[in-house]
């Protein structure tokens, strides 16, 4: 898990979104695509201390299609962006936790949730090598925050630093939720995770991968169609295999003996964990063709598990699955 950057201000502009965003000048008060409001829809304009802006929610869904309009809101108040995926249970949990935390800031922040599976351009723009990835946007400028999960107290500390940075840049507006009945909560409480998923997530947080795997296996036994549990089990199994291992040692062992199946499997795990998915699949599929029946079964089992880690709809998985089928039949 990555730690909080020691100085958020030093990271401003580390991600360039200009190639993704082509923003027209919206008319005042006009609603933006995907439910995001146009800038300056309340309180007399964008930017400046104390400006206000109307929003349909303090938690917005961002996408490749609507992000240009969402980005405009960062001229009034800071945006917190969480990149997540249904394939990563920890990222869905963090997204839910961030929603509750951001709501508690009473309009001083907005949360923008981006599903990387549906928005590959944004995933690339934020250089998201893993999910969850969390960043801020202040005045149109992205600020990398952290990858992975953090305890709530540390998340709040990061958000406080973002607010300080925003104030230093003259951006300290407020979001006003439209249509909320007087005295009502601005946001509904997020539905809790299924108990076994929550149990697995808690176990991952404390580094108990064996307990997390047991929880996911129980969830699968209760509902074999629980795709999130299947993906979660694959991910936690990968984490367990890499836990405490040295990347240099893993690569050295694989290089020393290209015929050592266990060594090649472990370096493929390492490649997937680092985002080098094509390298991992090519390594294992090339190895597969050289093995006897028992070895092929071992490698096939691992490849199928890594398919779950990466996601069955990922183009790299689709291509590797076709190649595996050709080798099998």
C-alpha cells in the first residue's frame, strides 16, 4: 500500500489531463453531461473564495464522456477522484467509505467516482496502475494522493491537506445540493458490503490473506455466481503468493531457470501486480506449449486465475484466452 505523499503541493501537475479534456465554454447555469452541473450555477460564478455552486449530489460519477464538465467544478472547490473497479472489492469498499467521508465535509469537497473498466481514457490519464487510485483536482490541476487503501483517519488527513492546498490557490467554494428536502441528509447512506465481502476486506486490511481467502471461498460456496467473490479470491491469492517476496529475487530465479514452472508462475504474478499483463500472459502461454500434461494443467489453472484478477472483459484477457484455447485444442 502506498503512503501519503509527504508534500501534496510538490505533486501538482504530475498528471497531464489536457489531452483528454477538450472543454467548451459552458453557458452559466447550464447543466453538464452525465448529471454534473455547469459552473457558476449558483453563487455568482466559478473560482474565488466563498463561491457556491449547485450540484445534484456531493458524489458524482465521472466518465470519459462527461469528465470535461466535471473538471470545470474544480475551479470552485477541490474534487476528490477515486478510480475503482468491480473487479477489485477493496476499491469498491474505499469508494463507499470516501463517499461517507466527503459528505461529512458538508460541501467543501466533491467526490468523483470513475470506473476504470468503463473509462479507459481516464484510467490512462491518471496513470492508474492499480485500483483503487485516489487523486485530487484543484483548479483543473491534478494532484496524485495515494494508491491502495488507508485508514479513515489518514484519509481525512489527506483531504485536509487538499483543502489547505486549495485555499492557498484561492479555491474555497462550497457545493450546494439541489433538490434536497430541508433537514434531510444530502446523500443516502451507501449500502454496506455483503458480510463475507466485508470480512474479507477487513482481513486484507490487516494483512491476513488466508482469512480473506476463507471468507471469499465461503461466499462462493453460498453463491457460485458471486463474480466479485471469485475476483476477490483470485486477487487475494496473488497477494498471498507475493507477500514478503523480493521482486529482484523473483525475477532472478525466473531468469536463472526458464524451465522452472514455479519460478515462471511467480514472476507472472509479479508482472500482473505491476500492470505488465501482456508480459505475464505471454510468458505463461509460451511456457505452456513446452510442458507435459501435468505442467500444462498447472499453468492453465494459474492463467485462468490471473484472468479473474485482470478482468474477463479486458482486451488483453480476451486475446490471451483465445491463444490458450488454440493451444488446448
